[in-house]
């Protein structure tokens, strides 16, 4: 079966390509390379041992989508392509509503026209806003988002749910937490353009001397050490969850099926715990500075993954230490 992976050259998308291939699926990538590098395609071909079919373009462009659907037999779509930085979304919300929401509408329209009935959507734990209780389950109320980024994920989930109700299409939204790590081969990993928007690549870049210091936003939260708590999941575990979601959709005969799943480890770690674990595995003291809180950040969020374990047959395997070890190996490789 052929799976179109939008944003397939990105961090999570590229690792998902590898896991899809291991599971017997063929992947077609659509990526505009605004936040990814074309060199990733070479790395993917090295890992999987075959050529990658890749279209360069924006998934909000109906013309490129029509081209793909006419040239390839597409059986399902995994939709990663989106702008994804919380801070940037606060500063430039229209970019996020255009890239994330409008593009998803266009993709759904073209899926319906071309009778492609399986969709896995890359959602986010940000849909929960500031939760009242932890860990969050899929029944935790979806609150007003703390950022435009989070709001785009809420809106897209609603659009997909309504589309499923009105049409013959099956969909799953994976609400995942904080992906980190890299492929164990260190051939692919997280490769942000410019200043990283996520914690771990910033940590590894400071650790290797590429950046002078790490800024920790807030140490006065109601947590064990005052810094924010997140659920850090290894990107390979996360990629495997997408394959499990595709498997479930393909086997499901209900053409009105829609569901959501939390994808995390079920454990929360503070920013300072991540820093200390990195210092342990790298042997390097990390230069960091406490800064004021950043708008858009929630205090703490981590997952209850019981539903994913039962219905997807999936669970995270790798620890925070393993994840940071792989991220550090990747950072050293790209700086060597």
C-alpha cells in the first residue's frame, strides 16, 4: 500500500518513513523543505535501501496534490506538514492559520475527490491547554489553547471530525507529546533550520558548543524544581505509533471512523531533569540561564497512554536517557 506523507522529510516524518518501510508500506513524500533539508532523502535511501519518491511543494497547493494523486495510487495519508513553533505562532498567528488550517482543508478536499479514505493527522497535546488533572486522557476536556499553534491543532481536529461525519473517510488524530532523539544509526535526526524551537536540539547544540547558552523559560512554576514538565517521547517510538494507526485504519471497515489517541511515554520530566540527564550522558556541563516565563507555555502536561496501548497495540519503549543518548550521537555526527 502507498502512503502519502506530507512533511515526510521533517524530523518525525522521516523517521515514520523508515518505520512504514519496515512494516511493508511504500511511502511518497510531499515536502516544501522550509523546515527540512533535502539531504534527509539521501539518509532515508541509505537506511531503507531503496529510492524515495518525493514531490517538492506545499500540501496546501491543490495542483501538486492533484499531480500526486493522478501519478501515484495513494491508499492513505499521514499529514505532518505544518508550522510548529509555539513562540513563533504567538508572534505570527496568520502564518499558522494559513499553513496549518487552510492546507488541511485543501488536503481533505483532494482526498475526497480522489477517494482516498485513510488519514492519520499529526495533532498535539497542546489541544488540552492547561489541564486540570494529570496525566491527561483522551477524555480530558479540550480547553482554549495557550497559543495559535495549539489552536490550529484543535481546529484541524474539528474539521477532520466533521469531514468524517459527512463523507466516507476514516481518520485518526494522534495527540503526541514532545518528540526527541534520533535514529540509532545517526543517519537521520532532528535538523532545525536556524534557532531551534524545541528544547532538546537546543540542549545538544549548546552541549557541542554551537550555541553559547540555553535559556530556560521560568523556574517558578508549581513543579518539583520550578521548571515546566513535559512528556518526552523518542521519535522512533512516535513513528511506530503512526504505523499502528495506519494499520488500524486499513483494517477498519467503518467508513465513518474517527478517533483520537495520546502518544507519549506516560511520564513527565522537567526541563532541569532533561538538562541533568543530558549532562550525565554527555559528560558535559551545560551552560544555561533562567529567563522569565514564555507566553504560550503550560505548566505541566504528560499522557495517559492506556487507550493507545489497548486499541493501537502500541507503547513507547525508549527512556529519556536513551532518547538523549541518540540525540547526542546525532548532534556529534552532524558536527563532525
